[in-house]
C-alpha cells in the first residue's frame, strides 16, 4: 500500500467528510489547511509534495560501494574507520584510467537523473 501525503485547501465540510470517508483505512496523510466552510467550493486545491531528485554519488563513493565488500573480506577485524582509511588509500593509489571509469559512471547518473551533485 502506498503512502500519500498532500495538502488540501478551500474545502467544505461535506467535501472534507467525503474525502475522509474515502481514505479511511489507507496510509494517506492529508493536511487540511485554511478554514472548512459550510459552503461547497468549486476550487478545491490539492498540493502534492515535489519529488526530490536522487542524490548522485561521487566517483569516490561509487568506488567504495564496489570495493567495500572485498576490503571487509580481506580485513574482517577492521573497524568502520579502518575500513574507510583502507578505501581512501586505495582510491589515492588508483590509476587515472580507473578513476576515469568511476567519473564516467557518476556523470552518466547525473545525466540520467538530472542531479548536480
């Protein structure tokens, strides 16, 4: 079941009750703003929240996601911080051609999702 969230304004008591009855038992999260009047309104406004664009991973993060499991297998007793240091050192020692591969992947994600980060 999907979870809906929106804001409804300019609503009459009758319209409010009808929406409430329709949505009973769902995961709908409605916010009713302004006053609820006795007069039916022709211009009921429903505002849905804007979808956020996904945050695009940097080339370094893409590298870490690809490499982290192998680092954990090779260093099973390493702490979270130690794993991060190992990954950082591996990134520093990575050749420019291998880095370019991750940069290309990140750029493709930016184009696909329209992100800037």
